[in-house]
């Protein structure tokens, strides 16, 4: 998404190369204000850059089809066979707003395997927070990462894919042993209230979400409820229309959901690709805003079939993923600013 929130400057020769090929895909329209600005301005509009994306999209589409098929096999043969994943119908013994279970990672009696199987695999979010009040992680965003943040926009900053994340790495090793990271870890910063309630598009992952500072008002809708909610399709997610409104009226139509006021130095673990989720920032008394780091690991559980459908059929999503990966690898862009309501 480099130690600065600004994209690195490209050499003149690189930008010259990116402008050589004529517009095979036709002229590009100005980006909609709610669309993510994830490419460096000059190269983003380059016909060569767009042609490169177009050339790679079929490979990404094929890869997504393979991933979807492998996830289906893993889900139906493993998760469903051992009856850990929830079904497609809401439970009748639950209703209304439910608390998110909180665990102390230093508790010697904590059974990490059971916590994964009985909570995470069933789509139940959990929070890890030290009972003694000590920090759970020492990771910090890059220097100047919050400079010049635009009000109402999320700033997403990527960190090295394999870079060490003290505290978080230990949690992942215990909860998801031998499980790789799915993406670059992302810092979520900025001056914004909340975005849309949504399910993340892309391969199924579990989000290990560290709140460094501030407080977030969080809603997580479990998979068996999410499956019965009508969702619109965006570039990055499936979302509930108008759910960014402060009243969160969509909650009134849900049989039950999980809620937590996430405290600083906490780690929230949840299925981001199978659960509707929404985070509302609570501005601190000193005027600062929460800082959170999202680490997605490739753990398949409690899957959302509509995500598989989009992995296999949605060319727009493949284009978006291809552009983002090229943006980071080729253009070395470390951040993006997006409208908080964007999806």
C-alpha cells in the first residue's frame, strides 16, 4: 500500500517506457471519487501499464479459479466433514447483539487448537488482550504515515510481506501453525468514521487485526447470518447498501451479530472473507485517530460461496487484484488513499 506514505518517484526512463504503447484498450475515464487511487498518477494512465494488466488478467482469472476449487475441496471434505464450519441457516438459540469472547494470550491453560476449531473455524470472532495491561505488540506504522491525511479517507499502507511483526507473529504461530500470510500486512490509518459493512473479496482468509492505538466500535456478522443477507458487488468487497450511515439500521434486520468496542493493544481474529464486518473509528480525546494493522493468513474455514463465485467469474476483481500487485511490485507504491465509503 517504504517509510513514507507517498509513492516513490519513478525514473524518467520507466515512465517513458510506460507511455510507448498506444491505447489498445481505449481512452480511460477520470477515476470516480469513491474509487481507490492505488496507482501512481502518471503510470496509472499509461496505455502500456494498462495493457500489461490486461495481459496478466487471464492468468489471474485462471489462478483464482484454481484457488476457488481448492478451497471448495478443503471446505467440504475437511471443515464440513468434521462439523466445525457453520451451516447456511442462522442458529435459533442466539439473538440480538452478542459479546465477542476475550482471551489472555499469556494464560498457560489456553488451548490454542481448541480456540481455532471451536471459535475461528465456526465463524465466531475472538479478541486477544493481555489481562495485565501490557502491550501485545510493539509494531508501529511508518514515520510520517499520517501526514496530510484527507478527512473522510482511509490511508492503507503496506509493510513488507515477510517482515517481522513482534507479538502478532507469536499469536499466528500458535493459532495458525505453518499457515502463510495471504497478502502484505496493511496499516489502516486516517481521519474517517466508518466505511460500508462488507465481506472482503478475494481468496478466503482470516484477519488477525491489531489495534495499536485508539478504540474501534466493531460489528462482525457470523457466516450463517451473512449468507442470508443481500449484498452488492464492489471492486474489493460485497457490501450492504447505505450501511455507512451512522445509525447502522441494517443491524435491525439481522437475527444476531457480534459487537465489541475494541480497545488499544488488542488483536481481533475473524473471518474477513465470510463475515460481514464494519469498523467505526472513535476519535481520541487528543484529536488523534485509531491506528490498526491487518494481517491476513491463508486459513480456509466457514466459507462464503458468493466469494467463490466472484473468484471464478468476476473479471473486474481480477483486474483490480492485478493492478494492485503490479502497483506494489513494479511501481513500488507503498500506500493508497481511498474514500472511506469506497468498495
